[in-house]
C-alpha cells in the first residue's frame, strides 16, 4: 500500500497545522488523560498512599525519569535540526537521523546495564530516607523497570521526528493504547501480582510505543534502514552532541527537581511521595490538555520563524498569542483548583485504600501547586522559543537557578507545611523561572515591548476569574456532599457548565484575547464547512 493511500485510509498520518494539531492533540490527550486518571484511580484503590506506591514511584524515577532527560533533549533538539537539514537535502537528513539512532542505541544499552547493576546505589541516592522492605522493594522494581529507559529515550527521538513532520496525532493515539495496556494489567493482574501488575503494564506500554512508532518511521519514511559506523559524519555528530549536552543538563536539572521533591518527601510520614504523585496528576490536567499540546504543535512554527531575522515581529506575535491563549484556560483552572481542591480530589481518588486523610493532604498540595500553574504553562512556550534559536545554554542557566531555589524552599517549607510545602516551593520556583525566561528572551531576541500587552491580558483574565472564585466557594458545599462517584459527577458537570458560561460572558465583556482567538478560529472553521 502506498503512503498516499495510507493517509487516505488513516488521516492521523497526514500533516497538521498548528490549530489542527492543538485541537486534535488536546482531544486525544483528554482521552489519554481520562485513561491515565482511571489508572491513578486503580492505583489509589488497590495500593493507596502506601509504602508500595512510594517504592514504585521511586523505582520509576531511575529508568524512566533519569533516562527521560535524554529523551526530552533528543525530542526537542531533533526538530529544528531535522527541519533545517531536510530543507537543504532530505536524503542527508535521513542519513543523519540514522546515525543518531545507531549511536544512541549503543550508548543506551550500556547505560541500561549500569542501571541494573547499580540499582541499590541509585535507589539509596534518590530516596535515602527509605529503609527495610520499602528500600528492598524499590531496588527490585528498579531492576524490573530498567528496559523502560532504553525505550523511553528512543521513543523521544521518534516523537521529535513525527513533530518535525507536523504529524502530531499518531504518537498521541499510540500513547492512548499504551495507557490502556497499563490499565488492563492493573485490573487483570493486581490480585496475584500486586504492585508488579503496574510494573508489567509500564513495560508493555514502553515496548508497544517503541515498536509502533519505529515501524511507521521505518516502513513509511524509510528511516533506520541503513546503518554503518563507516559513514558516520563525526563533525555533524559532534556538533549535535554539543547542542544536546546543555539540553540534557537542563532536562537533568528538571528531573533533579522531581528527585529532590521525592527525596525530601521520603523523610516525611509514609505516603508523602504518593500524595505528591496524586497531586501532580491532578493539577497538571489543564497543562496536559492545552499548554503542552499547544507548545508541541507550535514548536515547528517557532523553529521555522527563527531561521529568518526579518520574521521576528511575526515570531513575537505568535508567541504572545500562544501565551494569551494558554493563560485564558490555565488561569481560571488554577482558581478552581485552589477553591475546589478538596471536592476534586475526593471525586477523583477517595475510594478503596485512599482515605479521607489522604484526600486532605492531597487537596492542600494541589492548591499550592496550582498557585504557579500559569507560570508553569508559560515556561513550556518560553523554553521552546529558546530551543527554536538553538539556544540551549540560557534555559540551562535559568533551570539551575530554579532548582537551587526549589531545593532551599522545599527543605524550609516542608518543615512547616509538610508535603504541601514542597508544592509551594515548586510554585515559587516556577514563577521565578517565568520572570527570568521572559526577561532573557525579550533582551536577546525581541527588541521591542512585547511584555506590556501580556501583562494587560493577564490582569484582565484575572479580573474575569474573580466571580468564578466567588461562585466556587458558594458551590463548594454542594460539591462536597457524601455521594458516590456516579451521583457526584453530574453535580460537577452542572457547576462546570455554569462557571464556563459565566466566564465566557465576562470574556466577551472584557474582550479577552484568548476568547477572540478561539472565536476567530471557530468562525474560520465554520466558513470552510459552509463552502
């Protein structure tokens, strides 16, 4: 079957523009998030905020998160470089990608072997508050999960190539199927495999995602078919690694951020790491559904605009619109998560082994994470802007500052607020990172005032959210009723509809830019269908 006929049969393999990619990715990510939420519900139900959950989450850090720092760097850097090389010579671009794949496969096999051997040392390094059975279980699970690291890094390379080709949907669909595999393993095997039902699910997820993405790139894009160290262009590889190294360090610092949080939490009462995990799963919902897909979708556009200096004005306008659109959704979400954190956490997780006390601890953590939600969302776009200019050093410096602040703040605030103090420290450091990134980007690339309109739009959005906050506190008792999930869910839907209508009305009155962008897109889409 020819690729053109495959596209007709499977439209998710065609190229998408920014708007299409964002909407499609957001829609499918919503489905993925729903499945992921169901996975977390099962974990909460079967294992709760327990020592087993703590051990698994620590074990997952080593092969997944630590190896993921390379994955993030590869996925990010390959996009502008592949676009640039393909523009000059498509065949040489393929050869370059093959070289990168071959070299990283060799490196990752060695790293995976080292992780397996030194698992006890790595677990003690990350969670030196662990002792006894919790420590032994974390070491065992780390060894079981080691293959995930190899698959995670190369999957990051594959996803970067798909995004460079503006094909965003296929990797998202594959991720959804992978999440279904995890959920299926938890349901089918938890009774006799225990926590290892989660382990099996994660291994199947990693393997399936790797081979599904590899097959399309190999079969339909003719990549990864010719390998030979004889023809490696070591100058290009050296240049690529020179750019990649700061990116890896930046991702390492971001991962260190997570590790520090869990390390500090390992000294808190049992279940603190699990509470952090459930809180992160909750407050990142709007990030996953809008900010993340929009930043991925717009990154190839950023990379193309960065190639020509005369398009800097267009670049600035595009970046500003992206920030305004993300804030238009993220800011009201953060307000609602702060006001209604306890009913939301209760709806999502409170059942089985997840107790009322777990709900109270998790809800406070969600609220304090949500304070920095808008900054966290903006940082996705600002980092992508730096990377589009192949500037990997500035994000590295800013990330180093952020993590330093986060470590100090987490230690101090966790003594006062417990696990919730770690969330507050994350929000503070995210806000500082946003200010530093915006200032550096403005100074280095955009020599005109692009910040004032952003501030004005942010203030107007906050004003529009004040009535939402008041209404949320009014509806809170209604949403806190002691009802089962299926009876409580319609109440949340009803309140959500009311708050959305109020917000849309205020958006119209205040003429918010995010509202205008959405309305303009809907009008264009409707006019196309009418034609």
